[in-house]
C-alpha cells in the first residue's frame, strides 16, 4: 500500500488557469507514482470574485486533476497579515475536514511558506502526522521580509519534519531565520526532458511561422519584479543598433499594458511581440526558435524557465539573484546585476555575438531531472516514516 501524502498549495492549476504552478503539477505527478496524492488548492475569495466572469474550463482527463479540491480561503486583505495562516487553517478545516479525514494522510506537504506553511503545519499537528514545507523564492525573498510573516515561518520551522528548498540561497536565508540546517533539504526542480529538448532552429521557427530575424525570448509573469520593463528598455536601445533583432514576450501580468504602450511609443510594435499566455507544451518550439532567453528578475528561487531553455540548448541571460548563479554557468549563459539596464543591454549584445555550444548546454541540464528530484523527496519522507517504494 502506498503512503498517503496530502498537499496544500496555491501553486497548482485552477479551473480558470490551467498553466498555474506547472512545476508543482509535474513534481506531484511524479510523486503519484510512489505515493497516494491528494491536493488542496486554497482559492482566495478575491481571486474567485475576479474570475466569476471567466467560466471554469474543463480539465484534461489527467487523473491527478481529479484528486484536487478548491476551497475558498477567507481573510481580510492588507490587514492583520499575521492572521492569514490562522484564517487559512480555519477555512480549510471548515470546508475540507471530511476530505482530509476520508483520505487519512500519512504526511502533509505545504508548498509555499506562508500562509500555507503555517496552516498546513497546524493541520498536521492536529492529525498527528509529520509536516513538511516547500519554499520557492518569493515566499522567502519578499513575503518573509515582513516581521509578522517571518515570525510564523520561524514558528513552523521549529516544528516541521523537513523543509524543501529549491536553492542553496534560500536555504541560507532560512538558516539566518533560525531554522535548523539539518531540516532543510536543497532539492532542485526537475525538467521534463521529453518535452524540452533541442530542435533545429529552422524547424522550430517554421512551426511558429517566424522569419530568420534574431530573437530574444522572455517567458514569465509580466510584473515589475521580473525585470520585464528593464528588458524592454534594454531591448529598445539594442534594437536601434541591430535592425534584425526582435523581442518575443510569453506571459501575462500587470505590466502587459505598460509594455504595449512603451513598445508603440518607441516605434517597435512590429519588432516587440506580446504573445500572452503560451501553453507549457508549446514552449519547446519557442525556446528552440530563440537565439537566447532572458530573465532579468529582481529575486528568484531557481526559475524553471532557465532550466527548460537550457535543456533546449538555448543560452540565457539572467540576473545574479537567488539561486540563478547555482544553475547558470559561463558555458550556458551570462549573469548581470538586477535593475541595471545599461549592463543588461551590453550583456544581451555580448550573448548574441558569442558562439555557444548548444549540445553542451543541453547535456549540462541532464542532472536536473524529475527522477532525481523525486528520489530526494522520498528519502526526506522516509526519514520521518517508512515508505515502501
């Protein structure tokens, strides 16, 4: 009989956003080969109101999607941030008590530091089972800078059986918060190598109806912290010097309108292309079509975008923040300081002129596999309770 793992996370596909938390979905799907999985996806009441006009689209027939529930999470936005963990705990217990009881989990994993980490740890305590928390980046780099949030993370850090950190950088930050080093397991996310692999650039571009211009690609949320506006400005400066250079942006977010307006002001509407949401399965062609992928974030854990791009043999230009320096080498990309548009422009120019070994870049990423990720996850669970693999 497989051990039973209950997961609580906001980073998971929803009925109105099937692209959300694809890295978590992939990891949990692989875990499901070894464990019985159930997923609770708390949906804030604000998000649910915002999506009332967007009818839920049917999920694919993937069996893991049928094992998730989407309870409402009630809280007072902007106020009493230190109460969010208790609010989520109460919301989930009121709506999911039977779901949890019928499943009778052996372990509980919260995938986000706060409020999920707090709520999940308290629920696990009531159930008398080991609690684990997975941290991703912004939950430690940004949210934990607020004193009430940090106090709650420190509290569950002393109680949980283990913490999954996606980078050494995040591990060090949690250690500085007082969490024992022995509890923190650095487990890098994997890559779906069957989906992300090298293709001839001409083949990828033909599939996307692209011409033979040079291409910079950005993939991610369009928000200021991701550096997308910095990339836009750096590209506009560089584009005046390189008339065959184009920028393609895959993603949506708060900066979408501002980026569109700036592109028009700069006279670049035929050279800067905002693609909106791109299906995860379609990104392989985009990575292979690009000459390089750029992610100029202000903070990160270890972004899968960079790992996926490199798995396709495509070099990257990224900022020297978070866990990025842990996975980007001199042979696979170039690092820059965050927020420095002038340096970003110069390094983009350097990367476009450099001769890269696509096969070497591809081979380098082989060590980032879901099989290795799951092996380490199971070892962590096994230390808290026997697992029959």
